[in-house]
C-alpha cells in the first residue's frame, strides 16, 4: 500500500511504535487503562472508588423503584416479615412446640426472618447480576462489581428499616412486662452483619459467574435458599438441635452468624466465639473466590448470554 | 504526537455451535467420559473444539495519536462492534493488549440504563454517573443537556411517560455532553426528526473537534471522508487496510461497488424479464477522457468536458435495426444519478465504438458505476457494465463544495443589502 504524505494529513504510523520502544519522542505516560487478554481484573479498586457516585445512585434507584406504583409502598417491607412470623408462630411454636429460648416467639421469629431476608435477598440479587443488568453491561463500561455492592446496600437499608420495627415490637413487649434485655454486645452487630453481607457477596458472585453458562441456576438458588433457612437457626435455637447433629451446624456459616446476631441483640443465647471465627474464615475464602470468579466472568459474559 | 490508543495483536474468539448451549450435566458427563477414556488410553488427547471456533477478530494492531480521528469501516459482521467493545472494556479480548491514554467514553447506544420510573432529571444524573461523570460534572452540564434536548418542560416527568422520540432525544443529549478525551461514536446515534438529526450530526462533529481523539463507525463514506484522517477497514475480522482515509475509503468503495453492481445487474435482469440480457453483445473495453488529466478509468473532479468511449462487440450474425443505447451512471451505493438514451441506428454484428460526450460531470470524488443497455424496439437485448468502475479523483486546486450531497459545483455566494424604498 503506497502512502502519499500530504501537508493536510497527519502522518499515519503503520508500525506500532512500541515495536521500536519510543513514544513519539515523549516520555512514556501511564495509560488510563489497559485491556489485557492475560489479566483478569478490570475492576480495579481505584476504578470502584471513581464510580462511587454511580453506586449511590444505583442504591437510590433500586430503593425508590420499590415504592413507586405499589399499593402498600414501603409497608411491604414490614407486612411480609410480620405475616411470615405469624405463620411460624402457629406452625413451629404452637404445633411443633419448638423452643424460642426466653424470647417471646414473635420477637424470636421476627428477628430471624428479617436478618435471613437480608441475607437471602442479597444473595439472590447478586447471583442474578449478569441476567438483570446484562443489557446495560453490554453497552456501557463501569466496574461491574458496583452492581452487587449496590444491591447488598439496598437490602441493608431495608433491613435497617425492619430492625427499627423490631425495636418497636421489643418496646411493646417491655411495656407489657416482658423481660427482654438489650446489652452492649449490640455494638458487635455491624461485624456480624458485615460477615453475612460478605458471604452473600461471595456466594452470589460465584453463582453469578456460573449463570453466564448455566442460566437455570437462578431457579436453584431460590429453592436452595428456602431449604437453607431451615438449617440456619432462624426458626429454632441451637439448644433445640440434638447433640449428634451439632457438628453439622459448624459447617454452616449462616447458623453461626444468625446465632451471633441474636446474641448481640438480646444477650440470651450463650455463644462460644470459636464457631463464629470458623464461619468468618469460610466466608472470607468464599468472598475472595467469588470476586475472582466474578471478575473472570465479567470479561466474557457478553459472548455467551 | 503522543499515542492515545495503542492496540496490539487483538484477537477475539467465539465458540459457535453447541459448546455453550450444553446443560451442566452434559458438560460434566462429557468431561468425565473424556477423562476416563484418557485414563484408559493412558495419554492425554488434545481437546477438539477448533472446528467450532470462530475468530471475530484476528491480530488487530493499530494506534491513534492525539488529534487523529479514526474511522472503522467494513461490512456487517466484519468485527467492528467487537473491536469497539474491546476498546471500551465491555468484553475481554482472547489475545492482545490495548492501552488507552485518557478518559474514554463510548457512545455505542444511547438510553441504556435509563430507569422508567425516574424523572428526566434523575435519569440525567444516573446516566451521567454510568458514563463516568461526577455529580458536580453533571450539574455543570445540566442546563446545556436540557437545552439541547428541548425537553425543559418535561424534565420532571418520569421517562416512562415520554414518547420514544423524547426518550431518544434526552438520551442523546446526555451522551453528547460528556466531553470525554477520547470518544467512540456510532453514527446511528443520530436520532429523532430531521431537525434534531441535523443537530446531532453537528454535535458529533463538535465532539470530535473538542476531544483528543475519536473513533467513528460509519457506513456513510461522505462522513468518513470529511471527519476522519485515518481509516481502518476490517474484513472478516482482519485488517484489510489501514492508512489515510482517502486511500482506504476508495479501495473500500471499489470493493463494495462490485457487490452493489452484481445486485444491480441481477435486479435489472429480473426487471427486464430477459434471462440472459448480455448474450447479444459484450463490452470489450471502455475509457473516459477529460481535458484535465485523466487515466483510462478515472477523471479528476473538475468543470471540464468529459468523453466516454465504449467499444462494443455485437455477436456475429446478429443485427439490430432500430437500436437504442441507454447510458446510466450510478453512485457506489447504486443510486442512479444520470441516464441518457439515444438512437444507435442500424448496426450489424462486429465491433463498434459508442462515444458519449458530457459538457461537464460535477461529481464528488469516489467510485461510480457506469453501465450501458442496448435496446431493440424498447426491449433490452444487452446489459453492459463498465469494469473497472469510474473513479473520480480529488482535485486539490479545484474549489470543493460542502461535504454533504452528491454534486461538486463551484457555487458562489454574494450578499447585497436590499435598499430601503
């Protein structure tokens, strides 16, 4: 191909300059970003920070969208756990006669349900990240992890709202003469919640990465989460579990987290620290694995879904 | 001149066929069976999937320096959008690296990420954030965005109540006011009614001027020629040609013209109802001449007289008593620009020359399809296409009219004040 240099046109370099090791005579500048087939992570932590405003807007978007055009609006968040608690009271407390420690059954179930909702909604939403946001991901680049983060945060806000209602219920019981003690252990609550969020993020990310290839995994997730709840000390305390099944609980980080959460709130159950540490370690491993899988999937998911 | 985008050996492989559509259990069982077989044989067999591989891009290397605008051209499926997706980090290449120096925004499609329940105002901020702007940046541009969209009255209405046109206008307005350093544009971005489309095109040109560098994907060769200095022609995922726009664009036009002509010929044949219209005569050769310098099949854009000469051979033994020759000139897209029909008189088998004189031919630089049809009693008997196509070359000394449009006329404008009565 012959080239005719002309005054109007800038010279066209057909040989990439890096082949010669120069940069147009200028000192080499750091690239704003590099796309590399060999490297997995394109969502650099610095990138995530740069897009923090998008994160806030996405949280706001998801949060506000729930209220619009619904009959009960925000009341949904409070009606659902109450209804579930009522069913649990009838089935597990009245019929199956499962103990609820010293707590009134309503407080026991309500506290369990709201924290389980936080975990399971976070997990299932994170797991469907690529399916629900695929259309945007295909057109615009932003660090993909922003979406899971915002979904977990949105669920956390819901949880806080429900927690306030729980405190209202506790106040009501106290007023009517029940003995429910809140203690300083409540200060450790954020740690336990962070543990749960991390577990939801990690597992959700692993499943999200897998849904790129196997779409029906999302149905399995909803189903599994339902079963998981029954193994996670949401509807019965550890003391109700027979001794020979106790070691199995150790394998379930959520059992330990739910238990720690209740003991932070009410100081009723005595927890040893050991299962919580094991659960936290499992969680950290899952979270790292999850983010790795997610980062690997985010580069290629547009090719398959 | 510092480098802005540096792409080195980019390739992208897709898997075709069943590979990605297998269910999980099939995947697992296939792997287990393969593993067992290998165990039985005691050696590792290489995975066989190469037949299902499809390379959407193969070994693409190029770079853009500051101030340059690159056009990416090629037919549908040539890999243009895959390349753009790699550059803008939407998908990862199979091999290779891209280094980008500067804030890059790709406007591949507008309006993605709008939330229907949100007002226009909220969506401007949301969309801005997705495209990498801070709240402060968006606030600075907010008035200009609203102004450009012409939707000031509806800015607090949820976008679900917008008409499609309004929605697209708002979306384009956000995208068009990002002021990135490097911008990737898709020409189909221009949306809305004719007036707004014009506004879009003007804005696109402004964006290109404001930024450090730009990449434009376009099928309109006039835009490519007017906006871009360098041009990358992709064909089947490989670089067919990379260089100054004029050269690449004319080669590309030449290549696509062949296809348009083939289609055009087929269409003409079908319309005329004659199965083999070229059976009766062939075009041996053709040439074009103008007073300005001209090579056999090309002329330089000018005002000079142009003469076409066609050497036609009528099959021996045939005779046309009331023949007519219809000359037609079409642009590279097949749009007929000019036709002329004249009597041939009585002609017998053998070679003859047909000469067509035009006082001037005010065409823009580019490729044009020339063809002749011989008619007998208004019934076409031969369709003759001139190959190679007519090329009109750029004339540096000749005053060019604007880049839009098909004709190149040395227009002159003068302004006079209307005297008060």
